C-alpha cells in the first residue's frame, strides 16, 4: 500500500510538472524553485502585497543520478568491529560497487498564501534514499506583515521584519541555500553537498531584520530532530544567529553582486547535536566507502563526515559570495567544536570550501565549475584526520525547470587508523544527474 501511494504521488508530480511552466505561480516573499532561485538566499522581502484570497501553490522536484564511481581502502578491520588479532585475516572489506542508476527521488511542496503577509510552507519527501515511505521534511509559517490582524498594524516595522515559526530548516550559514535537498537539486551546481553537511530541521522561530542590504537574524529551537516529550531533563534551547550584507537589491544584473555573512549555531543541553547528521534524505554518492553488508538506506551518508560531537557544540560559518557577469565565487569557512557533557576535552574541526562557477549562454543556461572542499579535525577515535574532495562540474538548463549536469569527483581520506575502512581510502569517478523543479 505504501508503494502504491508513493507511485501515485510520483505520477501526480510528473503530470503537474507538464502544466507548471505555463502558469503564473509565484507568491509574495517566495524564493522560486526553478532556475530563477539560483543565488537567491533568504526568501526576498516584498513590501507590496498582491494577496487577493487564499492561494495554494503546488510544486515539487524529481531527480535521478547515474553513478560510475570506484573506491578503495588500505585498512584492515573486522565486520563485527572487533580488532584484527595477530595472525588472523580481517573479515571486513568494502562492498563492490558498479555503474548504474541511483534511486529516483521526489519532493512535493505546498506553499499557501493565507493572508496579506502570511504564508505557509510544507515539503514532503515522496521518495528518498533513507526512507522508503513518504514523510514530511518540514513545515512552517512565515510572517511578513500584520494586516491579517489589523490593516496597517506596525507596517513601518514589518517593512523590514520577517518571522518564521515551525519545524523548519534552520538558517545556519549560506551553504544550505546551495545544497541539494533530496530531489530539490536545481540550486546546486554540483551533484553532492559539502563533506560536513550542515543541515538540520528543528522546531523553533527565527526573526529577521533587513534594511539597505544589511541582514540580522536571531533564532531559537528545541534542538530536536525527532519531536517528543520524553526525557524532560534533557530539554534545552539551541541558538542560531546570522549577520551579513547583500547588495542584491542595488546591483546591476550584469554588474557586481556581493554578499558576506557570518553565522553561529550553539547548543549545550539537548541529548544529541544534529547539525551534521540530520539529513534524512541521504548522500548522492551511493555506497562509497561502505563495507560488505551495508545497505543504501541504512548507510545513507556515504562520502560525508559527521564529527559526532554529542550534546554540547558550537559552530561558526563565514560565507562570501561574489558574482560579476557570468563568473561567481562562493566560499565556506567553518569552525566547530563540541563534546558530550561527560567528557573533559572538546574536539574541533575546520571545514573550508571554494566554488568557482562560470555561467554563460542565453539566460546563463550553461555553466562549468569546480569546488575544492577540505575537512580537518580530531576524530572520535582519537586521531587527527583530513578529508579532501575535488569536484568538476558542467550543467545545462534545458528550460528554467529542467537541469542536467555531469560531475567528476575525487575524495581522499588521510590520518585514519589502520583498522578503519577509511585508512588511506579514496573514491573517484563520474556522476550524471537530471533534475526537474517547479
């Protein structure tokens, strides 16, 4: 029954996509889900309302990859996790992988204009690597005006203020605006996200103030990925903040676009910090560096790294973005440290990434680009490790809703213990991805 529901939903998504491009479907204070949403970060702030009644925007995305990757490791380990005894043969080895298609993934989006300045968002993963059944990723209400309470109420303040409330993707850093969110991959010029993929959905609220290009945001969440009322002694507050400047509203389309932001996320009491392990959709590199017996759903973060800090952590991210004509640069500098409350010493990590993209052709329908990504820090095993990834990518927008891209990736692991599957490990090869978003 679950599979029947999923297939019917996928069919509905495909049929709706054929009609979507001919319709005027944009809402107020809304980031477009197609090519126009690229290099848009926070949803834009519209000071003039076009509301003329409750309006439901049904959208979604569908994505599939063809994978041709190889991997290898010089580690010796046992499948059951026990040390390899002298004179015995290690039972652990990497699973054999070949070239074929990955699981097609799909999203269903409902965005509803409820009143002037009041909008709801709901995203459902219809198909994802981690879960075989459809499930809701997040849902929240966004408030950009208070006319629905009383016409003109605090209008001068609300021209600059935005409030988001719900179970939502928190706004830590700018990298999450360019990442693949299950099937919504059209914003990402590459096939996969960063090695340390900072992304989590938590219940809370964020308050934004924007004026003359400057942005300030503060938010608080309950720090939980899966919501429950048990273990009340472990309840706590996670804080998120962002400061930045973006000249988008003043920049000439063919001139210089500049944005610089700094973000912080900190939590000290929740049972587990989920910032680097909350993506329930999964990595695009299926089964790389996984051992025999692993499954795509059970080992859904292949190629990523989770520092596993525990329940106390603080992370900072700085993101510069520069675009001039068709040439753009997006950078990430991130430092994070944390521990469990029962531990004495904190562990720390540094992540750096640089993306250089050149977009060309009519309406920038083509692009080529490269990304270099490094992670360095103190692994939970007690050793200092390094992971490096290089990606080269090219893409073609057949329409503003349809993108195809090809990527070459090479990732290497250094510093891991000899009894680790990552010891002198690496994977490389080609990925091809086709994406529809509307």
